[in-house]
C-alpha cells in the first residue's frame, strides 16, 4: 500500500488527558479510528504517537493526508 486509506474527509474530535499517550492510525485500516488497532501489520505504515500536553479537545486527522501527523491541518478540504 503506497497511500493510506481515506477513512473520512473530516477530523475526529477527541477529548484527551494531559500526559496520556495516544496512537493514531496512519494506514486507515483500523476499526477503532482514529486510533491504531494493529491492522497496519504488513502495510508499510506505522501508528504515530501523540502525547497530550494538556487536557482538552484535539482534532485527529481522518483523511490520513495531513502534513501535521497525527493532527488535522485542513488538507481534507482540498481532496
């Protein structure tokens, strides 16, 4: 697989807790979007770690094309 699967054309708003680590699915195969469930095995993709610096809502990329992995940078608006 050379490109990740596009799951949706909008970000996933997720409430995160300061100090917690989250693993964003970079391949688009996970059934627990936007997080990794191990489905990337053999795809050439690896999950991306995100460590929350503060508690609150962050927007994880859903289209898997962001230039700011794992967070949404608005790229979905151009697809």
